[in-house]
C-alpha cells in the first residue's frame, strides 16, 4: 500500500489502482454511449456532473453519520 501525502483543506484522492480501474470503466462506458450516438463531450460533462453529485451525497451521508454518532454519546 502506497503512502499518500495529504494537504490541509484538500480531499484525499483514490489510490493508483482504484484510479486505473475507474478510468478503464469510464472509457468503456464513454465508448459504448458514443457508439449509441451520444456526443463524447456531453458524456464527459454528464459524468463530471454525476460525480460531483455523488461526492456531495457521500459528504452529506458522512456528515449525517458524524451527527448521529455525536447524538449516541
């Protein structure tokens, strides 16, 4: 397992293996959707928007988990 340097205020990124696997799946998805007539630029923007939304959902869930753990004490 590699060591990641964390900078204050910046979120930690995925490890190299995770990044590689996600990128491979993303390129496969983009190719499939493009073969079905969607413009690659639109696909990329939709993926970016969806990723942002998902990150916000995860952050909200984490904040809710933190609040719930405080209430249990």
